[in-house]
């Protein structure tokens, strides 16, 4: 019998233990994903897309992300309003597929979404902040969300344990402070409790910069003594010079809201910072100028709090040592008018409303400091996240991953045009659909409510608009009747029909729409 020294036995035992530990350790090196979503934080107020406000915004951390990642120049929403855009981000589907058309529909019970898909593939998933999809979030391992819009100060958030549908916050928990700060702190607190052996998909959703555009006290003096530069179309008062076919949401309507909130605050739906803000005795030019200044300054201050908190989230990832293996996306659910065309709000197929500012950082795979011009849609976001997570694109997603685009390998077959549809009909902002390619935009205002929730019963006559975005990037001239485009417009109408067929949005259930489509050669 051969004897073995005790020291060798001890060494062998330690090696076995170490080998067992290595075998048992979780080796999932798939990336974490931190998806930061704001509300209405339009590209004009990001400061990295140029524009008249670029020198007046606080954007150190947005610039930090941009310098380390990729900025999308042409990311677009498919239905420019809060709830539907969020539905499309989660499902990768157009509104007529996920059935979130307006502001009042939840995702159908059991409907597939990217959070559920990630959970089923070993990710820990959570959403904290603004939800706005009416029904209880499904597919997430954890959620803590605002009721409806929620409030800016001392927000109440709801978890699964205290859930009540809709705007009901009676069972939620109140958190002291400003909502953007609170949502960030809750996000970091949740991430600190994560299982470090599993990757995470974390949605951090801010209420800001949604109306009433509130902001924390630390930003009350930002641009206080400055007259902000004005958009070229601020004093557009109607269709006489532009050929625009609809009235739109005029800045004067916002001024009236401030008045209502001042004289009857108990019966108005929200409060605004900086009231009272008197507009009496001003002529039309003076009034619009004064309304614009308050809107733009409040909006920029609300956005400054977002930038602050993006920095806090990035610092957390750095301090945890997980920044290199965490994809960080920051985007807004759609764009917003900041005085362009004399408008506020969104909804329309015009550029300021349509464009979603978007930046993504992933040091392991994406070279920083780049911009891409490819047409990307919000229905593509879920496909991209699945791709980076090593998950085969789920069959329910209509969009496509743009990972190759981000990594400098855009396919020759990548889309050259996009389809858009807005359903929440009102005579001032009629229901419409349209198509945009790299140069031109064609819009058809069909003007029908189609029994969708929240729509006006007052219909409008069908109307067309057409814009040459190369010659007229601010969309100041409806060129639908210009002879210069008599060869372009018919081809775009054909492409519009093809896009509607491609995405199975053909209004087959509406006799009235079929009549309208036939009359306008859209069938």
C-alpha cells in the first residue's frame, strides 16, 4: 500500500472543492439591459440633436451616453401618443395588433410582451415608474408603477400586492420627493436586491417631461432671465400660408389650461408650476410669445431632472462594476411640439411629434460616438433587446432587430420607408395614417372615430398632405397639389397601400373606411 502525505491530500481536497465551486457557479454572461423611458422628452430639448434650444438645456449625462454609444437620428414612433407607444415598445407590434389604440385600453389579458419573453429565458425583469397601460402589468417579475399619469410630487406607486386598475391609487404607497428622483432611487434600490447570478431587464420609466412639466426646486432658476429662441413657425395661426388641413393643439389652449388651474384649482385635473401666469391684455403675437416662453422653460427644467438621474443610474452601474456588460437605452415614448406650427402636445405625423430621440450604450459591442440615419421604429426595440440577449426573435414581434445597424453592418434590405397611424380622432387633430421615406412624407387624414375609446363622434372630410423633407424640413408647405411632385405622390400612395397590407392594417371591419379607401385609391 502506497501512503500519501497529508499535505497532498489536503491540496487534492481543496482542488476538488474549487472545481465543484466553478461547476456550480452561474456563468450567464448575457448582458443586462437598463431601458430608461421618459414621457414626451422631445429631441428639440435633448441638446444632442441641434436645434434652437441646444445651448439652453442641461444634458451632461445624455451627452455622456451619446459619446459612449450610438444616437439614432431617425427613430420614429408608430402612433404618437403615450399609451399606444408604450404598448408598441413592449410588444413590438402596431396598435391594431396589440389593441392599444388610444389612451384607455390595456394590453389584452395574456398578450405576449418582451418582459414575459425575457422572464421565460432566465432574465429577472422589473418595471418601476410610469406604466400608463390601465391594467395590471403582466410578464414582469416585479413592478411598482404610477397610477395613470401619477403625480410629480410625493408620488404614489402600486405593486402587485396593492393593485387596483386604472388611475386608482388608494392602495398604493406614497414616496416623498420629486417623482423623477423617487423613480430613480427605487430603481437602484431594486437593482441592489437583484440575483447577481442572473442578467436583468430593468425598465425605469419617468413621468417627466409630461404636462404639467413640473420640476424640482433645484432647477427653478434655469433660463430664468433668458428669452429663449423661438421656432420659425411659432406664429403660424392657420392654414392660409401653409396649406395645413387641420387646426391642431394651439398654444392658446395651454394658456387657457393655466388660467383654469389658477381660478378653479379644485376642479382642474392638475397643478402647474409658476402660476399665476397672466395673459390678459396681450395681442395674439404677445400672448403666443409669452405662452411659448413658459412652456419651453418648464419643459427644459423638467428634462434637467431626467439628465440628473440618468447620471445617477450610470454611476450606479459603474460602482457595481457592471457598466461594460449592461446595455443602457434612453428614449422618450414620442416627440412633442414646443411651439412649432404654434402647437404643443404630440399625436401628429409631423417630425417634431414623430421622432423619438434615442441613444444606446453597450461598450462590449457598440463603438461609441456614432450616429446612424437608418429608419428605426418603436416596434423594433423589443427585437433588438431579444437579439442582444441571445433570444430568437419571438413570432409575435412585427419589428426587426437593428443590432447590425448599430454595429455598422446595415443590411441592404433594411427599410427605406415607415408606416404610421394615429387613431384618437378629434376634429382639431383628425385620425390619420401615412408613410415617410428618406425624403418625402404623405399623410391621409381620414377623419373617422371608428368607435375607438375617447374619440370624437364629429367626423372630418378626408384630406391629404405631402411634404418634401429635403426642401421643407420644417413642414411649412403642404405640397400635395404641386406639379413638381405629380410623379412622386402616386408612387407613394402605392407604397402606402403596400405598407398597410404588410402590417395587416386594412380596416376590413369598417364599411365606412372601405368606402373612403376606395374613393381615394387606397385599396
